């Protein structure tokens, strides 16, 4: 039995996790907050997110796109950013093979992170000017 399917699944999950980090960075950096602490939490009620909440894409689906405590909507952009990051890992792996594809995937995800975070910063600056 080949280890390649397990390795590919691991790398795609890594891509999804990096997508989750991109969401965190895009949410916090434009507001001048730390990406290290505090732990991930609901901005509406302050509840710290648990393991289920932090599962990329799946956590969103399991919670119905809402906070488990206060039921405030999370927003569809979160799982989309995560899914795109996972796809940016999977497609190059399928195209180029595991290691060259993983390297290309990391590059695509890094670019995706810059785009998403830049757009969030732009939106934040625009709302500060309007307010």
C-alpha cells in the first residue's frame, strides 16, 4: 500500500489549516491586533473557539455557520477562504506530483493569504474613512 494518499490528505489538511490562519490574519491584522493571542474567539460573545469550531470548513458546516453560544452568523467567506487554500494545495499536487506540487501549493497559499489580508485591510481602511 502506498503512503501517497495519506500524504496528500495530510498536505490538503495543512492547506485548509493555513486557510484558517489566513482568516485569522485577515480579521486581526487590519485592526492592529496580535495574531498570537488571545486565542481564537467569537467577536460577538467572546467565547473561545473549541476543537470543533476550529476544524477548517467542517467546523463551519457543523455549527451551521453560526457561533455555538450566541448564534451570531460567522459569514460565508471563512469556509471559502479555507476551501480555496485547500484547493491551492491539492491541484498542484495532482498536477506536478507530491513534493513539487506541495511546494507550488505553499506558494499559491502564501499569495492567497496576501490577497485576502490585503483586501481585508483595504475594507477596514475604507470603513474607518467612512465612519
